[in-house]
């Protein structure tokens, strides 16, 4: 038995929560609950949580998968870096298969001879830099607030050790900015084509930033937020807490994941990030377009470790793969099964878009766990209204 | 990508800010540069080779209690 895992997957408790949700939800109303985070999407599909909900409680999948939201231009940049013979590019495994422009991917350029190495941790990237003093080791960093502190630690460590051949291609993004962007998007605000009644707050992101940053938009947008753990019972309990808030007309930030998340978060990690990184004025997200102050860059005082400066990385605006609905799926406007390529041309073995690559992507989750059930049952009643100029693809 | 797992600290090396953790049967070396005052036998959340936070046993118990109570509401 694994402590803090198995207890949160108990079948008998799931049945209890399921009946409580049925009892407390009002059959006259619809509850559309957006899970921002890919980790929740994954848990919902893997454990069939949707099947334990009444018909009128639906999960809407959000953009919280760092692999899925990275725009193609940034992967093109990374591929360009690998064309420099002196560079060893290190990255997390999930990025290897993400399709870039011209049907390339890091995996393909590696097969063609580029030195791309999959690492588990930023510590591994530092080790590669120490072992290869004549090479330039670039760490291709992605991820939300959860994954940012380990990058900051590595940069500080490189400075302390005087590692001259280590740099970071920084693509770290911020959760609150993205949630706010979704709530402000015309699809959600004016046309109400996507009705979101409440949010599941991310588990591990919140373990770093705390629950406090969500207070602003719970108030501003009058939507309830419940910070939820990643295990299936956590998701169900949080759904119940959201339903109660919606029934009462409340819009507060509540925390279900108290065993890890506090209001203040991990202040040591926050201080480390603040020392090494600062806000970027603008960053492009797949599906959301340019989002102001939604990402981090390396501070001037650590500029020597910034790969964008060291290699003069250009800004590339690449278009998405034709036919791929990832951008709309990431905004919760479409479902994977709405995409014509889903399951035919695009599968996890041969992904066309980023949402099919990572196991936290909605397309991969539908394919692996929910495909047949989703096709049988009635789909979520969300009708997309296309607005010219909002989506940057197709 | 955002996967993080609860693991138990079984050894600490303060000079390098590293610890050995046990994830069920598996042992791993992780950095503890991001957490404060971790002790042997503490449970921490592990993500990309780093301990992110401590897990509170009291709060975990309380949450499990909430699940059990949910079924009893009228
Ligand atoms: S199924 Fe594939 S092509 Fe379609 S939206 Fe998902 S990732 Fe893109």
C-alpha cells in the first residue's frame, strides 16, 4: 500500500461521495466545473469519475497542461538550438514528441543526429554540463509554478559552481494569469457559449503559490474555486464542495487539499523563483494567444544563464497544425471528439497536436480512458461560437 | 508533467541538500533545496527530482474523515 495514495482511491468512499453529490445537486440546474489542470483531467478519465456524477454535473477540461499550451514557435526555437553542433539540449520527456513545424519533433531531430537528452530533473542537466565542459548545455525548461522552482535552484547552483556552459531556455508560465484569461475571453464573458460555474484549483501549483492568488478572481468573476488534490476522491470531494457553493450562491476559495496546500504556499520556493526570474511582459499560449504577464523570464542579474540571450533566440510565430483543434479544446470550447483527426489520423502513437502527446492532455485522456464511453453517452452541451481573430490557428 | 508523488524521507545529506526517499519499494535521490526543516520519516511530495512540500498527516486524516462524513449528510 502506498501511503497518501491508496486511501484516496478507495472504492467504498467513492460510492459515498457519489451518492452525496447526487443528493445535494439540484436536478433543475446544470453544473459545469472546469478543471484547469491536466492532472485532474487525467484523474477524471483514469478513474471514470464522470461516471460517478449525475447527468447535470459535467467536467470542462481547461488549459493546464504545460506541454499542451507551449506554442509551436518555441519548439521550433528549441529545434534550431539543436542544429548548433556544440549544443546539448536537455529536456523533460514529455516534450520529445510534441509536433513542431514541418512535421519535426525533438525526437526526430535526435534520430537524425542532434544531441537531445531526456532528463528527469534539472540536477541531471547540471550533471551533463559538468561532464561536458567543452559543450554548451541548454535546459529546455517548461512548466507551471510547480516546475519553476527546480529550474531556479539549478540556475542558482550553476552560478555558485561557476558553470560557464549551462543555460536555460525558459518557458515557465503562470496559472492565475491563464485562468483569468479564460474568464475574460469573449466566449466565456459575453456570448456565454461556455458556461463555467466553478473551478477546481490545481493541486501542485497551489502547493507552491498557495491558495491566496485565487482570491482575486473568485471575487472579481464571482466564481467558486476549490483547490483539489489529484486523487479521484479528492476530485469528488471538491466537486461536492463546488456544488454546495453554487447552490448557496457563494464564490469563495476553498481548499480540499489541505494536507499539502496552505494559504501562503511554499515561501522558500517562491523566494528562490523571485530571486532568479521576473515577469515577462507577454507570452504566447497555444489556445489563448498572447497573454500579458503570464510567463517568467530570467532576470538580468542571471543573464549569463539565459539561453535566449546567449544564442539570440528569435521570436517565431508558427501556425498550428491544420485541422488540429487543440487551441479550442484548451479553452474548453471544444471536446477532443469534435476534432476530425481524433483517433484516425491523430493517436498517442502518432500525435498531430500537443493535446495528444502528454498524458495530461485532453485528447490523450479521451483516447486512453474515455473514448468509447464518451461516444456512447451524451456529449457536453457546449456550443462553440467562433469569433474571428481569437484563435490563431487554422 | 505535473505528476508528483508522496514519498517518505529515509536519509538526509545536509551538505548537498539531497535526501533519499522511498516510494513504496523504490528508493530515489531527491533535492530538498525547496523545503524547510524536513526530518527522517516525514512524507514529502516529489516532483521532477525535488521535494516540493511536506504532507501533513493530521490534515490527510481530516480529509479522509470528510469523505466518510459526506455519505451521512441528510
Ligand atoms: S485529436 Fe489530435 S489533432 Fe485533434 S485536437 Fe487533439 S491533438 Fe489536435
